[in-house]
C-alpha cells in the first residue's frame, strides 16, 4: 500500500519546521513516522527533496509518496505448513512448533501463525485477529485453538473468561519444590522496572496457576501447570515468583542459571480441552512431548544418575 498526499502549507505555519507543520496537518501519523518519511526521501517540498528541519514560510507545496508501514497494512496470507490436529467448520486446533510467532508485531510482520491461517482458511480475514482466541509465546510449543466463525470466537472467549477451557502445560523449572503441589494466586501486570516483562504486582490482574511436580530432580523439576486464568507469561511469571524460574527462560532469568543449558523456555502446552461452541460436545487433545523437551528430561535423568 502506498500513501500519496499533496498538501499546501498554510501561511500561518510560516517560520515552523517542516516536520512540525506536517505533524499538525496529518494528525493520523506520528511525528516520528513523518520524520522517517522525510529522511527516506518520500517528501518533496516544492518538487525538491528536503530535511525535517527545513524552515517553511507558508504557501509551499508538499508532495508525499511513501509505502505504508507493515502495521498499517492488512495482514497478508502466506502459505505455510500447519500442524492441524483437529478442524471443522467452527474451530481449528493447532499444535504450534517452537519458534513460530502467533501474531504479527514489531520485528515479525510476516511469517506468523496468523499469516498462515489466512492462507489455510481465507474466511478468517473477516474475524478479529483471524480467529485467534489465545496465544502462545514464540518459544512455547503446543496446542491452541482458533475460531473459524465470529460466533465460535465469542463463545470460546467467554468460556476462557469463565475458566471453562482446560489448558495444561509441562514445564521444567529450577530448584527443589516444597511443597510438591500447590496453588499460586498472585496478580500479574507489567513489570515497572522492565516494560518487556510481566511481574507479580499489587495492582495487576488476578491470576491463578495450579502446579504439581511430576518428577523432582536434583536441582530442577518437571512440573505440570493448570492455568486457571490466562495472563501474559503467566506460568513463567508465577514460577519465577516462587523462586523456580523455567530453564532456558532468557527474559526472566537468563539461560545460564542452571548447569544444564536449554535454548528456549522449557514450556509446552500439552493438553487442551473445551466444550465445542456449536455441538456442545466435550473435546480434548494432547500434544506429544517435543524432541528438545524430551532431550532435556533425559539429560536431567543422566545428571542425577551420575
């Protein structure tokens, strides 16, 4: 998509900088965005290239011809292989691999699950977020559901809010858990010290996670986590709050905090269950343990045996 504008600078803008004038004349675009257009040569002042600091006198003609930013364009359909474990006219259940971003965003405007879904089911272009009901982090593997109709999306979102969707994860976390089973009830919000992270904060949104240790190793544990709520990074934040960060979680602890290295956060969404939004049937799926996750458990076994 290309933007094409021809503007006349008002006389009352005389004495201003060009970028200041354009920011007022084009309020739908940020000043930083306009400055970028100027620096890239997409803005001509009376037919000539210019700079953002150029003083204007009023009456000049400005011609703008620039490509829209990816965030301002419709999401693109892209052919990709999707591991679909169930599909009908209402829902799609996908086993997401490690490394696949779910939704376009800064640094990942293409090549996401959403782009692949639009190719697989073009009708999803008419549904908010292409029918995506909940997300998994890029480096979290496992099951997630996508709605194929607006009615199904509404029903699934309500079921999530009512805590009627079963989401069970496997994690490998650092340390020795005492007790070996428990409920974490701690609100989660944006970390005030690092805006890229979430944290347990007093004014956060309610968040509950049930955990159960499946196997305790010498300095780590294989843990099953049941989500009661679905906050961003919930398991990662809650287990870190307990003093048991996930192995490989570079965002929250750095990857080299355990004797065994792992190249992503050790988290896998292995079970998903919900009531079908149309048929009313109770449905449930399980995802096989990924090879890297199994390799991690094998390494922990070997380390404990040595």
